[in-house]
C-alpha cells in the first residue's frame, strides 16, 4: 500500500498519485468553462434551501436525559432561590418562612446533585469533577459551587431541624443564601457554553430566565409551606419571578434569531406554552388568593410546575435545534456570506 | 503564526485532500483495527454507499459519499447528448425519466474522509470538567479514558459533531491522531492505509504549504469549486490540526460552514450570569422591604 514515511529529514517516498488531476483539462472550450464557473450564488432569505449531508445533524446528539438534566437545572434553581428567601426570612424574623425554605433548599440541592451524578456515564467517578478547577468549564465551576453550597445548605437545614448550634445555623443560612444566587445562575452558562444553537444564541438572556424562574419556584414553595401571616415576601417573589420569567423567555426566543423558533415547536413548544400558562395562573392566584391558604398553596404549586416546565422547554429546544442541521448551517452560512460580501466591496 | 508549542515539538496533523479520495474506507478499517474500536452495528443506511453515517464514539474516521448532478471541474464525459442514455444513478424511477436531456450524464461523486479536527481552540478541552481531555505535545487533542467520567459535556460543545459517548462504556471516545504511533515516529493508521494519499500526515506548516500548492494547481486545471477548509489559523477555532481540501461547500459534506469555539463567548456568559445573580439577590431582598405580611 502506501509506502511514504515521515522521517526526520521530511517525507520520503511519497507517491505521485496525490498530485493527480481530476477531470480532463483542455477538453472544454473557454466559453463553456466560464459558464460553468459562474455558479449561482443567491440563497433564499428564509434559509430553506440550505445544503446538508442527507439532512443529518452537524453536531452530535446530546446524551443528557431530559428528566435528569431538566431536573438538575430546575432543582438547582429551586435550591438556590430558596436559600436566598430563607436568608431574607431569617434576617427579618420570619421563622415560619425561613424553616421550610431551608428544608426545600437541602432537599432540592440533594436531588439536583443526584440527578447530575445519575446522568454521568461513569457515576462512580463523580469525584473526578473536583480533580481540577477550571473556569473555562461551567461544569467544573458548578461542581465547586455545589461543593461549597451543599454543605452550607445542609448545616442550615439540620441546625434548623434540631435546634443545635443556632448561631452557626444562622451563618450557614446567610452563606447559603448568598451562594444560592450562584447556584441558580451558573446553569445558564453551563447549557449556553455549547455549540447547540438554541442554547448558545440565548446566552445573554438565559441566566436571567433561569434566575427569575427559580425565584418564582422558590416563592411558590413558600406559598405552599408558610402560613399567610409570614409568606408576604414569598408571594412577592413568586409574582415578580413569574412575570419576569414570562417576559424574559419571550424576549430570548425573539432575539436569538433562527434557532429561537425551536422554542415554539414540538415538545419544547408544549413545555414553554405550559410554563407560560402555569406562571400566569400561579401569579394571578397568588395575588387574588392572598387571604386563602388553599388558593395560595395551589398557586404556589402552579409556579413550581411552571418553573420545571421552563427548564424542560429549554432543554428540548436545545435538542430540537441540534437535530435539524438548518439551525447550525444557516446562521453560519449567512455569517460567512456576509463576511465574503464585505471582502468583495473593499 | 507559529504552531510550535512550548517544548518546540512541531505541530502534527492531517491534510485530507478529498479530490483524490476514492471512497475505499481503508482509513475507517485501519483506524478500527489499530485502535481496537468496537463494532458499532453493520447498518444499511440506504442513502448512499455511506453506511457509517457519521463520526462517533466508535467511528473515528468516516467517509462521506455525496452524489451530485454536476460535472467535476471541466470533466467531459462524452455523454449528455440527446441521443445518449442516462447513467442510471440509483432511483425509484425509470432511468432518465425525470432528468432533462441537458442533465443526463452530468454526474460527480464527492468522497471525503472526515476525522476529528484537533482544533487549536478546542471546545471539548475547554468544557471538560475533569481534565480528561487535553492538548498533547503535538498539539493534538486526546481523551484520557482513565479520567473521563462520562459527563457528556464535550459532545454538544464540539461544533463538528466528532466526540461521542460509547453506550456500554459510559465514557467519550474520539480520534487520538494515533497518539501511540506518532510518538514513535509512525504515521497514524488511516494515513498509512490510504492508497491514494488523500490522507496526508505530517508537520502542519508543511501540510499547509502543500495544500495551498495543490489548491492552486486544481484551480488552474479548472476545478474552481476546490477550496481549503480548516486551514486558516484566524478562523473561529484558531485553525484545525486536521484540515481538508473540499470540492463543494462544507455543509454538503456535513461540516459546519463557519464553526466558532463556544468558549469564545464564555467570559461574556459569566458576566451575564454574575449580573443575573446580583439582580436576583437584589430582587429577593426587595420582597422583604414591604409590609409585615
């Protein structure tokens, strides 16, 4: 077969065949040659005539499972925002709000971490996540954030349950509240730092969508768990988070260009529409039913469900934008064509 | 731009000249044999002679087959006149039933052996949370299989769809540019097996020079559609360690036309997340400012 070798003196014995010419030069007249070289360069505006390799996706299939990673995103957000609410409740003397929020935070972050470990190809190697400290990897940073936040949330919840070490418990509550904001938002760079069009192109909005969605979920949990006498902040957080999330998610879809349409289609569309309905209903219920514990709790449940739907919607939009090569090829082709046109006019 | 790394080892890579690829798939076989890549299904895709489908955990070389009703360069088949019959590309119709007379006989077959691009700025290396993926002394990109925990983050991070998770194993796998061979001065298995030298291995600087010359020659001979892909150190991934000479637009071969390493935007992503975190804390604090209820 091939007898060429790479030696220290360079390549030896390469075959002449690699210089073989394709086609038969000189057979075609100069005029025919010009006609053939002038290939049409126009493309349709909607990107429907893009080229692909038998319609196969350009980027590989996302191996993450929707319930695991959707749940990981949702529970992490719920935990972080719950800790923030717990810290505020602790500071302003609302023990009946602070206590359930601390429990929620611990339960949610445990679930989030479990979902992450479950979704590893080699779960027994999950500690390898703490092998390096790598700001270029949101998953590495997230692991360190979880490693710092998890124990704080644990101490806050356990001291609250047992009544031991109240001062340490209070400090842990404040610490986990501050770190909770990081836990809530780091998952946005995590999904956006990929080549998945519907995720990457939304990176300016995604952390705000996730943060407001998490606040709505934590507020909703507060409405379920705390008596109406102390749930005022949770109610305001729930309503504010829900309104902000609905507005920001809509803005993100519209601003990201072509891949934004995946948020309206298929499963992603169903989850995003469900999220919008649940968020609107939950916010309305939280305002109108503020004197009723039952209506408040139902509204809270709607907001929690809505927040989970948002994460699942975002997840599925990413999967859908990966599966169709259009969302990878068309924006890149437009960028390339625009650059080449710019070069021509110079 | 210098491609030498700190130790002064020259950067090694592939130049895959698809204009001389004959689609024999010897590269796929040699790669599987040398690297002990497991069998991943003897599938029939039904779309072309390509029954591999694409790159993945168990396909580190993939030969694409593209069939087009276009002449290659200024190839003149002698067919295509009104009194000639259609060549009969595979179809469900009677040969020549739908082709206009001027289309008959115009046909080219593009074949291209795809592989990991070994990017200068590799997203897979950047996002790997365990440090399993790394740049070697040859500036190639390799997974350390004893460290990878199968988080799967590198898979959607790769703009080319190269790296993938092996289902029964849980870890990710891809081309190593035969890290075990090149350290001993051997060329990678695929390049060694390639009968037409469509796959060329060597110092990247030298390969780039050779590719530029080849492109010029092809253009002179009228193959105006020839272009280099991944050779530009100024592109979105800082240039590929494995680059190509293609005869059509990259997307025709399933390659992204203008890939950008996703981590280019990561500093901005962290800034946006930081602002969102601060806004969230301020918003939650504000909910406690109201009345006692």
